[in-house]
C-alpha cells in the first residue's frame, strides 16, 4: 500500500536541464542548496551580487516575481542588494514596481539582521530603532508595488512579515492575508506566514495554527505543495513546545505521512526551482516525529541537499540535518 501511495517503483522525474551540479566536496555527506539548485537562478544571484540591475532584469525573465516567493527570497536574503536597489527604484520608471518589490523585501531581511534572532528582551534600543526604520521603508515600498501591480501576491505575503515584526495588530494583518489569498487562494508562503502569526509568541492561541493549516490543505488539489503547511505547522508547534518529543505521536506521524503523500510525493507534484525546500520542510517534521516509513524516502530524494528553512530553528542546522538523515 505504502509503495503505491509514496511512489516506490515508479519512474523518477525527468532530469532538469537547469539543475546545478551537486558539489563534489560535502561535509557530513550534505550540502546547502545554492541558488535554488538552478543555473538560471545562479545567474540572477550573480547579477545581483555585482549590482547590475540590467542583468538582474534579464535574469528574471524566465520567472514571475509577482508570484514566485522563492525567487524573490534569493534577492531579499542577499547582502548588498540594499546598496544599489534604491537607484533602480528612482531611475527605472518602467520597472519601478519590480525594483520596489525587491527593495521592500530586502529591507525586511535587512531589518531582521539588525534586530538579530535574540529574544525581544535582549534586543537593544538601537537595534529596535534600526529594525523598525528598515521595516517602515519596506512597508512603504511594498504597498506601492502592490498598488502598481494589483495582481501580484508577493508584496502582500511580505507585508505579512513586516506587519508581524512591527506589531501592527490582527486587523491589519488579517486584511493583508485576505489580500494575498484573493490573488492566490493556494499560496503556500502566505499560509506559512499566517501559521507563524498564529503562534503564541506572536499573540496566537495554542492549536490555532494547526487548525488553520488543516483547513487550508483540506481544499487543496492532489499534488499541490500547500501540503507543506501541515509540516510547517507541526514544526512551529515543536518550536513553541517545552518538550523535544512533542511530535512523537502516532497521530502526528500519520498526518505527516498523509500530507506528504498528497503533496510532495504525489505524481502531480511539480518540481520547480527550490523544490528542495518543500522536501526539507517535511524532512524536518517527519524526523522530529520519529516517523520511519516516509522519512527515508524524503531524505533520499533530497540527496543530501538542505535549505536554511526550516533548519534555522536548530542550533547547528547542517549537523542536525546530517544526523536526522543518517537516522532515517
């Protein structure tokens, strides 16, 4: 039964002509995924690193930045983008919305870098000031991008992040979630942002996030990556919990197996650039639950590739991934 459900004995996906080669040297037999594992995304990252706006725009042509959160994330997480993107915002009137989106997303990441991952009580007054200043800039730019391109979902998803960081409150953030889901009712990243928003550390109630995730995924078609919201919700439950074994229950294991079977391990699942993050999300949740049936298949498909999310919750992400991989 499980062989049929999870694809054993079926043909592997066709080779991706844009896939980056796997690094030859790997510590612990694993490697951090670079540029979403895609040669086209690597060209984008290299252009952005060089601060070449024209080359960035050319590299973006195969992608839809208004809907592809992972492509936007490659620019938002790249140090140095903030040094030149402002010129593109001011000078490139034709592509102002794109420049605003990139700049706004980068200012959120840049803001969190200033705040650091320390507990709120340990963040200095100066760190809070810089954090809020950068998030305020992000808010202005993302709202303008959303106004210029009303069909885009990515600005609204990023506004959920900045709204949470600035503590804008439930009314504002619920309006932003509604705006995102009107544009794409199945948008995974917007759902994951809301799973985070519903955590007790951000003012939610225990169990709210998992209930939201279950309701969202119940309406998703077979093979859709929205199944990752179930794994993400369980990971967030683990983050909030005082016990490291909180996911080690038969019910959680079964729910994760079923969600994986209906999403990432379903024949209809599309392996787009960065698909490894979806698999890593399930890999971590399955590993934390000590599930032993599907976890080996998920780790096998990754072939040692790990992504910052969700392993950033671990003190030593690469070492944790390698350990769970060996155990699976």
